């Protein structure tokens, strides 16, 4: 696997940071709005939060996916590297962009609703049921993503990922964080969508376990996944040359368009 040119990598990192910021703002902001608009109606608040997250995630993936693939999630990036779609050097660069973007998104959501920039959450979530839910939610998310990439249907990922996360809000007791970066970001907002810092490490560990489960399932279902197919995760993304450059080196050859 060749090295991603610095200008191309910088564009991808910017896309991952902005996409992660918008994702955190979306999840936290819609949770704050749901609590304000539907006080003391937990089911309705969760429905509002889930619906907005599903729709907004669809739009965010469409927005930044053509640049970086719209991983927005360290587990997605790590599993992609295991299948040869992303270099480990790029994973190391994606990680701070994703986590930093989610923290910035939490601050942005707090500001948009006239709250303190940072308020550490006191919402403890790390029960056994919650952690099992995170394993299931993360494994399912990865399986959706790689099934679409392997079958040449990566262009359907924005809708499929949004739909899966929206549904997982309801069929998991943890409300499907399924993402270490968003888990860190949600520590910084003591609101409906927050998670206490003491609960976050266990959630993150469960999410990486879910990623490992997904690797096994993908290899079982699709034993011939190629680096070119993995390079299309989450959605196919073109590797444009930097402005003024005659050529560029890419990390993997993308699959042909249907």
C-alpha cells in the first residue's frame, strides 16, 4: 500500500473533522431540543433524537463521503485498515480528527442552545446490558458498511447507515453509540445524549469488541473482500489530485462505478 499524498490526506482529515463535528452537534443538539420540546416524555424524546440523527447522518455522509469516505468513527477506520482499504498511518491521522471533531461538536451544540461550552455529563450508562448493546450495535454497523462495499452498493450506504443507527436507538438499551469518537464527545455535554466520563472507557472497549466481531463476520460472509473494495468504505470516494499537481498516489485502487 502506497502513502497518501500530504495534500490529499489534509483534505480527508478536514472532512473527517468537520463531519465528526456535525455528527456530534446533531446527536447532542437534537437531544437538547427533544428534552426542551417534549419534557418528561422519554419515549417521545428518544423518537425525536433517533429520527433527527438518522436523517442528519444520511446528509453528513453525503456531504463528506466523497472526500474521506465519511468514516467518522475510529472503529470503522481500524477495521478498514485490517482489510487493506486504509493505511495504518492514515488511521493514526484520522483518529484525532474524529475525536477532536466530536468534542468540538459537543461544544457547538452546547453553545447553540445557550449553555456553557463544556459541562461534563453525569449520565452513567455502563451496565452489562449497555455494554452488550454496544458490542451488538457496533458489529451490526460494520457489517452493514462492509456488506455494501463488498457487493458494489456503497452508494446506498448513507441511507443504510442512517436507517441502521436510527433503528439501533430503539433495539439496544445503550441507544447505539457504536463510535468511540462520539462517545468521547458526548462526555462534554450534561444533557439528554450525554455519557458520564466514568462510563466512557467501558463503552469504548465494547465498541472495539464489536469491531472485532464484525471482522469475523465479514470474513465469514465475504471471505474474498479485496483492498479495493475496502477502500470504498463507507462510501466510494474519489482521490482527486491536489491543485496544481500533475499526479497523485492513492492508498488503494477504487472499485469501478456501476
